[in-house]
C-alpha cells in the first residue's frame, strides 16, 4: 500500500490535481470509485492569504473524500509558508502538496510551478521552510524538467527528500512539452531509484494496463491518473481492480455513464449553483460522452444548454435512442440530488 508520512492509503491509485476539474463534486465520485488518494486542484498561496470567498471555498474538504491532498503554489517563501499554515490548521486536508509542475505562463512568471524545476537549491529552501512550519505531511508534484536541456528530476527529488518532503509525484514530461509527446517513464524510474521517500508516477496512463506497465517499469509506489479519468471515473475503479486481481473489467454502459454524469452535475449545482454548474458541466459531459456512438450531435446540443433539468432530458433521450436497457433509467439519478451519494 501507499503510505505518505502517517497517512495510509487503501491502494496505490491517486487522482491527479487537475485545475478546473478536481473540485469536491468530482473528487467525491473518484473516492466512491475506490481511489486511494484524491488531490484537490491547485490554489494560489496569495489567494489563500487574501482570504477571498472563492479561494476559501476551494479549500473545503468533504469528510468522505479523505484521505485528501490539497495543493498550493507560489514563488515567494514567506507567502507559501503562511498559506501552508492555513491549510495545516484551518482545513481537514490530510496532506499539503506543493506544485512545481504547472507549465502555465501566468504561474511560471510568478516564479512558481514549473519554474522551480531549474533550481534544486530553491526547492530545498522552499520545501524545508514549509515542512518546518506545518504538522501535516508535505509532498511535491513536479515534472521531469523545464525542457529537454534542463532535466534535473533526480536532483530535484533528492532536494525534496532532504528538505523533509514525505513523497514526490513525477509527471514524465518537461514544462516545454506541456501535454504533447510521450511521458518519459525511464526518468521516473531514475527518480525512484535515487530517493527513499514514496514516488508516484504520472503521465500517459489511460488504461489499467498502462498503470501496471508504469509501476512495473519504474518501481513506483503509486500511480497518478489525470486526463485518463476525465469523464471516466471508471478508469480509476477498473485500474484498482486490475492491479489487485489482474482481471480487466468491462467499460461502463452509456446509461451508467450518464447516471454518473448527472450525479456529477447535481453535486456541482449544490456546490456552485445551477447557472455556473451547468455551464461548467458542458466540458465534463463532452468527456463523459466520448466514445459513445452518435455522441457528436448530442455534444453540440449540450453546449447551448443552460438548465439542469433540460440537460437531464437531453441525456435521457440520447440513452433511450441507443436502446441501452442496462441499469436504471437515467432520471432515477435525480433522487440523489440532495443526497450526493453514489451507490
């Protein structure tokens, strides 16, 4: 099993901290599908210290999501430490994760995210300052390097370990690659061999078999799944089952997908209100619909929709048109609107 500090997970599968995706609505679904550790989307240290309403809402952790890692980012030591103290004392997150992998220019320009990858000394300085200031385990999520000419993954991971970090997650791409090309699992393996703290491998894991291959090739302690889980939390469940038993479960039916998509939307409505939630849900529904025959036309329709009930009707009609008789009718999910629990 994967253990980070004194926090023990029930398996080695981790949901990546994806911006605009990993809010409580999706994280709880991932947890209900068995995920060992879920990670919240990154939050700016300065936004935490300013205490604005939206940021503080992003720090909310449902007890059912635990164990959970809450990720912060920043380029200034003092503000990063103070933000970490807030997460440590004022949230019920289990782990504090520091982002040093985000490739977005508005983050790297602030000397945060992937900018750290160029300087192992800064990594040591920043991580050790946070570790000294908090009680919760501190981890780091990083990429293998800034670009192909500056790959300091081993040195950076060793700096995290020396600084007292309890684990490191490594995405096998450089900042320059963004999400293109291929993840380099060999460098993740090099990191695992160079440190004694847990290493979680990330990148190009889209099937349960991919997860097994990454673990076999790198020797990692855990596997982090990001884009592979978009609109597809079954990927998490199927991976856990495959790693445990070697059995590959079938993909979900269209009806099962839409049931969970509607549950996801209802939780977003409870979290953000119908106006915001339905609009935010459009991209998620496009992911849930991916691979279903005839989905392209439905995607066009939902991109114009603004109400929850109309969305449910569109999805229900679509499943009916497929002749999918599995599971329960789509509309049965409406009974969970306020309960927010998936059985």
